[in-house]
C-alpha cells in the first residue's frame, strides 16, 4: 500500500512537470532522479528504493551541468 502510494506520488510529480516545474531546473542525470527512484522502488522495494533515490538526488546538485550523466538503476 505504501509502495503504491509512493509510486503514484512520483508519477503525479512527473506529470506536473517534475524538477523543471517545481524547482526551475533540470535533472543532471539520465534517467531523471524521479524516474530512477521509481525504478529503484519497483525493483528493490520501498525502503531500499527510497534509500537509493535519496542518495541519487543528493548527487544531483550541479546547476551548471551541460551534459547529462548516465546512471541507470543497477
């Protein structure tokens, strides 16, 4: 139930424009941090997926990034 709620919340965030809309910036990574977190939760479960997603978001902090960094869920 929690997993479904979190995944639905991520989809809502993405459908509303994601980081571009809410934070006026683009993600430095491909796939985006929200997509990465969605995949991590789907693949590894709620708590490990959230942990991986938060770690990824902490690394996504370069506002002058020109080229996207490829960092898939492994």
